[in-house]
C-alpha cells in the first residue's frame, strides 16, 4: 500500500486574490499562535498516522512564513512521525515574497519541490486577478529558485480569464515553456459567487468564455505542452517526465491516505474523510482544549468509493486499472458497462488497452462526464 501524505495548510495572505476560494486571512500577527497549534495538532494524530513520504505546505501563502518557522514545523513533523527516505517536500510560494537567500534557506531545510503561483505572465491579467507580483518578479522568482539549487520547480497558471483570447493564453504558455519548469499546473478559472470576481461576474461586469471556448483552451493547452515535451498526466497537470509528477497530489487521485493539518485542511483514511474548521479562531480554540479541530466528517460506502475511484481515475492519463477495480470492488467494468464504454471508445474519448481504460485528450476535456458510467 502507498504511504500516506501530509498536507499543512498555511492560512495567511497579505491580500486576498479576487478569484480565490481557499480559506485564508490577512492577520499575520497570528502566525506564531498558528505554528504552535499545528505542532499540537500533530500529536493528536500520532497513533493514527505513523509515516509519510510526502509533505506539502499549501495555502494561503506559505512563503509568508519565515524560514525558521518552516524549519520549526518540519522539525516537529520529524519528531512526531516517521519521515521516509526520499521524501518529497513541496512548498507553495508567491513570487512577490521570494529572494535568493530565502529560497536557499528553504532548500537547505529539505524543501525539494517548489510550486510558484505565477498564474499569468501578463501584467494586466495579474492586476485583474489581484496578484501581488508582476511578470518580471515571476521570472526572477523562477531564476532565483534555480540558483538556490531547486531542480523540481512547478508553475501554476490560470486560463479562460475574462477578456483573455486564445492567443493571449498561448503567449503565457510560451513564456512558461521558455523557462523550462519541471511541472506546470494549468487551471481553468472557476469563479465562486462569494469571491470578488464572482460577484463582478454575477453583476454582468465581466464575462467568461462559453463551454466550446473552454474546451478549445483545454485542448490547445494539452497540444502545446505535449509538443514541448510535457506529459499530460492529470486534467490540470503536466510534467517533464514521470519523475517530475507531483507524488503528493497523486495520493488524492487514488485514495491513498493523507492527513491535513491546519484550518480547512481535509484528511482521508480507508473509507473516512474529515475536515477542519475553516476558521483560525475556531481551530485555535479546539486545539487549546486538546480536541481535534474537526468541522465535519463522512464515511463513504463501497458504492461511493467505487464512484470516486472511477471519477478520479478518469481524470488521469493512467486511467482505470480493470484488475484493480475487480480486486477492490468485485466489479467487472468491461462486462457491466460494455455499451457505454463502446460508445466512449467510438467517440474517441477513451482507449481500452493493456487491461486499462484510459481517457484520450478529448476524454480528459470531459473527464467529469466520463465518470458517469
């Protein structure tokens, strides 16, 4: 069985981006209290999780923490749990927060993978999104990370922005390719109604592309990046070879256990999923009382786990291993869903070969729909 992964949510930002739906606050004065609380939360799971082979600092903006605070958390993780050899330690960073010295310190601490939140190489798009950096800072952040010794560097980009043409997006991709990162995450912009940009969308002040245009953006992204040598291994993720794919994120896609620490973090083990308060005060209150800071939990039935396995599998280029599904759930997909699968195959959405059902590029574009087997 795959080893669990550890996620640590850093819920601090200097400002909230107009599209962001993740939990974060701007009260950075609470960082010391937060760090101590996360260290205490670790102890509450000592007996349930013993060892990890991936650690992921996400946010929010993890790069707002000082290197010594990241070091404090890593030290506490190592004292509380077993950290396995070859561990992947990822930290999300904002280009506006980075300098070569700070990056070198992160590298020396054992962080061996960076995710740089570039989002766009167009300054006007960055202003519209509410980002704190500009194009020059994004490029400098990547170059400084390379100079600091990082070899596994990922860039996050967002497409289908209001007013963005396909040619504008292609220029973003070209600039990203020129840097030659090990990994690219390309996300279609999704606006929730409670975000500032979501409210502008609801008022009709901005407009988003329709489904046909969204599909065109997706397919063109895959074509360009695969032509540049990237593997399109998950709907939104591309890597320069299998070794550069995110080992941590893969755990979310194949039901590998993971523990989430910090406000709003989610965890999963066997058939149980639980999540923490999306409120730092509530989180701190429960930790202070010695309680796990859970806001809710659910137990998944075998039918729900089966449906999730299909949905998650069809979001990856590896697809669904038919023997694994039969062994785990006692279900013969080829027999049960023969007509549907044949329809998908004829439509060019899947390939059935070597005991697997794999989505094509066109299939990945409609992956959530494919999962309704």
